[in-house]
């Protein structure tokens, strides 16, 4: 049974509940698809496997926001680290990736404090302003809306909003389902994989 592959059981979940035969039939293909598009299957994705159709939809959105958007690797990681800045699971996964695409340690420190680094280029500064507003659950102020519209196409703005929302969902799921952080060697593999595929 595929669930036996899981490394550990989150405190909020019991794997004693069996999947239906239909779910089991679909799950292996979904896991293989995730491994092919992400390089491995994270603890978060493994936990979501208990709802196989939900996992498939979640993984498809993950693949789009990671590889299908019209954002640069730096813009993608900037949005993600802002969205997950208060969640250990997300930050540990993405802080090294953010550094690898050019976000500096000083900029990351400011982001952790909830501040937009002033030395970002104009487009990335506008993106950061916008993402901070989305993650705060506020109506986007006219100044911020004007900044993002001046620097991004309508398609890119939707991509930013989708990516930010997805990263916020990852953060909420990691906390709500008490997902354990992967071992250091797994995180290193993920970082190498994502760096190699960042421009894909």
C-alpha cells in the first residue's frame, strides 16, 4: 500500500483510515506525476495523499505556479518567501531558493520582519508591495494597485495572485496538518532540483 512509503505520521492525521479502491487506483499515478514535476514528493504532498483527488488538483496548481506562470524565477521566489515568511516549513524550503535567484540575505531579513526591501528593482518592489497586501488580507490600496499595473501585464498580475494564494495555502496546510520538515538531505536535493529547473 502506498501509504506505507510515508516517512512519518503528522500529529493531526491518522493513517489508520484506509483509502477506497478507486482512490488507491489513482494515487500511484498522481505520486509519479508529482515526482516527475517536482523532483520528489514532499511531506506536505504525501500528507495530502489521504485525499487523492485533492492532492491531484493541488499538485497541478503547484506545477502551474512553479513552471507555467509568466514570472521570472526571482519574482516567483520573492512572492513565495513573503507569503511563507512566518511559517517554518515554507521558509526552510524557499529561503535557500530565494538566495539562489538573487534575493540577498539583507532583503530576506527585512521580509521576515514584514518589510519591503527598498533596494529591490521597481517591478520586484511593486510585486512585494502587492504580495504583502494580499497576505495581510486587506483591500489593495490604489498606490499599490497602480504600481503593480505599471510593471506587470494583467496575466502576470493574475499569476502573482495565484502564486501568493498557493503559497499561503501551503503555509496553512503545513501548520494545520502539522507537517514535519523533511531531512536535510531531502531539502538539499529539492534545492538542487529546483535550481536546475528554475528557468523551465
